[in-house]
């Protein structure tokens, strides 16, 4: 009888399911200690940046180094252009550290502060990278105010000047600003300075012109001014996004330059097609620019997409000016706050790649229901990797 009982007992034990190391891991719910609960990270709950898919840009291959082009740039009388303004087109740094700015918001668009390094992960081409640098300290930055003064924006020039001055007031004394205007040509009104009175005078000197050399203005700002400046950099671009006059730069080249650059771009979009010169009312037909080209709905749509791509390629975002100065105040407060609140994440790529390679980036934050915005790619420069501040 005892032998039968023992045999039945052993059989019951053998009949139980056994989980080997090669099987699926059983998830348990540990009870953390009270003093470590606040630092616990749930690996199953996270938010991450989304890749941006260009609307008009076709897939590109290896970067072909373009010849230097002499832009039609007219510096202000107090500014002198030198041969240093004709640097190589590809901006590279002698470092293997890639750093990117990251903005984190809640569902209402409110910035989320005090996120710890341990709550971030970064991936390049799907491979997790080791974070070598992390910071969210308030750092000074240089901003290029790039102002469209072409014929199609004449009726908004006062609003543009008002908004530009307002933005300068929102910055701290240690921050510097460059003032650049463009119409049929590109003109520097003020080099990088924190002299607020000088910046106001420079903004007041912006004048109307003929056509719109938007693409040349973007290229000039990225590669003839901001590429020479260290630290955090951004472009605030006032425009309707429509180019009518550029000969030495193009839509696609701007996007390639933006992807290579270490500068965030924040376009402020003005819908000039839907506004009349006199009263800001919606028009029933296209109107001609001062350069003689007729503005069409298709041109305005393409301009808006161009600005969205510039912002997405660099980790920025588009602000819509609307018809209200109150909206302008809100937009520029948002830009200033975002520049201050961004996190900086740096890593040394496991695979550096060849010059011209595009590397895809994804940033993950281990908190639920957040919006994570960061540039989703960069182009490998001629000297190891790009540094993208």
C-alpha cells in the first residue's frame, strides 16, 4: 500500500508543468522596497519618438559633395563678408559623439521636466546605443532670425517685425541673435550679438524686396553663419514657405543641409495666399507677388510642406502665426521655452558608417502617454560622425 501511495505521489509531481530556461519567461509582479519604488522603471511602458516620412523628398543615396556656390548675399554696410564665408559644404566635427536635443511633452503639450537619464534609451538603425552624455541644464544658445521681406509678405511685415522684437525680449541676456532678411537677395542685418538695442535697430531696417530667395536664405544661414558658432543653435524662420527666386540652392538641397546641420529650425508660417493686402480677409483668387509671379494654392501648399520637412528633419516644429498678435506671442513663448527645456542625449555610434550614410534615430522614454520629439536621422559627415546639438 505504501509503495502504491509513493508511486502516485511521484506521478503527480512529474505531471506538473516544468519551465526550462529556453521557455518563455514568466513575468512576476515584484513588490519593490518603499525607498526604491520611485526609481523603478517599467520596461513595458514607454513613449518614443516617431520617424518622419518626407512628403516630397525622394530617397537619396550617398551624399555627393556639391561645389561651393557664391550666393547673392549683400551684407549690411557695417558688416563685411570675408573668404571665411566660403567654407566646405559638409559640416563635420572631429568627434565620434552624436548629441541630439529631445523635447518631451504630455498630451496637452506641456513640457515634462526632471526625467532621469535611466528613463531614456536611444537607438540608431534599430540598435540600442549606450548613452555617453546626458543633460537638461539651461544653456545659452544662438538664434538666427531669418525674415521673409518679399512682395508676398508685404502686408505682414509690421507683424513680422513685432514678432521678431518680441522673441528677442523673451531670450536671456546671454543668448545671441543674428538678424537676416531675404527677398530677391539675402542680407545680414546684424551678426550674432546680445545687444538688444542693436537688434531692434536691425529688425527695423528690414525692407521690402522683389522675389523670394528662401532656399538661398536657409542655406546661407546654416552654412555661412551658424556653422561657425559653437553650442546650441536654432533658426526661427518667418515666411510663407514659397520660393520664387533662388538660383544657387533648392528645396532638396535645403533638406539635405538641414539633416547634416547641428541646428534646430522653427518655421513660423504665414498663410499669405488666404490674406489680402488691405484687410487680411480671405481672397477668392490668387494674387501676384511683386516679382510678377502669380501665387497659387499649389505653391502655398508646397511651401507649407517644405517648412514642415525642415522642422522635422532638425527636431523642430512649425508654428502658425494666424492673424492675431496674441498667437504670435504664444508661438514665440513656445519656441523660447522649448529651447530652454530640451534634454541633450549623446552617444558614440556602435557602427560609425561611411560619409554620406543616413542613420535613423529613435528615442524612447520609459513613461506612458508622452509625446517625444527628436530628429529621426542624421547624415554621416566626412570626419567620423555628425555632432547634432
